[in-house]
C-alpha cells in the first residue's frame, strides 16, 4: 500500500512538472500571455486530481470485492433445524419482496435491518448462509477486519464504498457477523476517534438523510446485544432471539448430521440422545 501511494505521488509530481514546463515555454505577450498559458494548464491538474480520486475509489471497491459471496453455500431452509420464527421473518424480508413485489406497495415496506442475537452456536451464521443460498440477491459477508484500516480516514471510506456497492447491486444483503465488535456503544472508556467515526459513518449509511435504503437489508449477528450502541439497535428494526435448541430441534439436528452415515440407531435412540443434551447449543450437540 505504501508503494502504491508513493507511485501516485511520483505520478502527480511528474504531471505537475510537465504542466509547469509547458506553461514556461508557451508564447508570452506584453498583455500577460504567459499567465494565460499557465492558466490553460490548470484543467489537466484538476482532471488529474479527479482521476486520482476515482482510482482511490476503485482500490477501495476492489478491496471489498472479496466480501461478495459469489458461490452459494448450498444450505437450504430445511437444513436449519427449528428456528421457525426466525426463518419466517427472514423469508418475509428476503424472499417475498423479490418474488411478490405487489405485496409491498405504499407504506408497506420490508425491514431494512434484522438483528439475530442469542447464545453462541445456536445457528445465527447458519441462517445467514441459508439466506445467501435462497435469496436472489448480492450477498456481502462483512467482518470488522474488512472495514478497519490503519490509514486515517480510510475506514469511513470503506464503509461508504460498501453501501455504494450494495446500492449499485440491488437487491443486496449486507451480513455483519459479530456486529458488536464494529458498532459498540459510543462513549466507552478507551474508545478511539477512528472507532467512533466508523460507527458514525455506519449510522449515516444505514439510515441517513438522502440515503436510499430500498432493497438493501443489513443483517447483523451478535452474542452480546447489550454491547451495541443504542442508535445501532434502533436501526435494526426487527430483532430476533435465537435460543438454544429444544428437544424436537435437537432430534432434527442429530438426524441431519447423521445423514447417509451407516448406523444402527433407531428413532427412539436418537430421541433419547437428544433428551440427554438439554441445554446444549447446536454446535455442542453435534460434537
């Protein structure tokens, strides 16, 4: 990155040198033609600045292209055990607006933000994978490392570029895993100015003045919703609790993960095992 920045600086310096040399060699006149010649060289300098800005935007977008999920995870709704309420809410927000747009007219609009919260290992990220498979939309999978940069002011530009890419590729879903690491409460002790600016830019892009949020869904997942900033929680209009799996969900989990593996377990054996795993999360029940 430092080498690329140095190359940009050298290119700008060479362009400025050419412009100055052309201005000096131009014809002069008593009426101040030398100044006119220098003035005629000003537009290329501004054009160079605009080109440099466009190049910077392209670099930011290329850095975020890795967050676009191009291949489907091949996880269906039926592969998610239990969580019928969460699946229904996601289907209503993700599937219905694209397949039945006539249902959302006038003031009836789908949610623009959904927060999945609950204990670890209960299937929040798995639900997001099912959304990526089932939805006919561009899916962005984002973590804090994708948006945090060591360069001053670049993190906010990355957040803005992310939402600009989502608006260009509508309908789009932006999934932020462990959103509490990115949008914690403002005013905490030890909070840096850069972290505060990221949160402010995220708030402005989610629900800011003049920002078009139609056909863009921000899907967040967290284990600690109380650590989120209150303004961020407000922008997640639908908040869905993902609990520990119940008995029937644990039976479904065991059946799904046994799959085609040869075994001698009967349905009664699987139910007995599921009954002994009360209080386990989905990940622990499989292990």
